[in-house]
C-alpha cells in the first residue's frame, strides 16, 4: 500500500477539483466540497500546515478515492 504524502489543504483541494469536486461553501477555514454524484467532504485550510495522515485518509474515505488514484491527481 502506498504511503500518503504530506501535503497542504490547498493541494488537496486542487487534486479533488481534478476529480470533479467543487467547493460548495466555506465556513471559516473549512472548505466543503461536493461532487455531482453526491459525495462530499470537508477540507480544513490552515496556512503553512500539512495535513496529518489520519485526516487525509478520512477525506479520501469520504470521497471514495483510493490512495493511488489520489496520488495520480497530484
């Protein structure tokens, strides 16, 4: 199994946009993303901080993306 990279929230949003997700709304530092088929997730954007592996895994689980699929979108 491929290890998840240490990336920022903005990089995650960029990759998810390539997968068809759009920012539905923003509340504070939390960006709510939705896909046309109903999948959705929340990505926190904190300047200069990388996302922890547990939170990134939860985001991928919400989006129903495999690790390798996500890494290919980066």
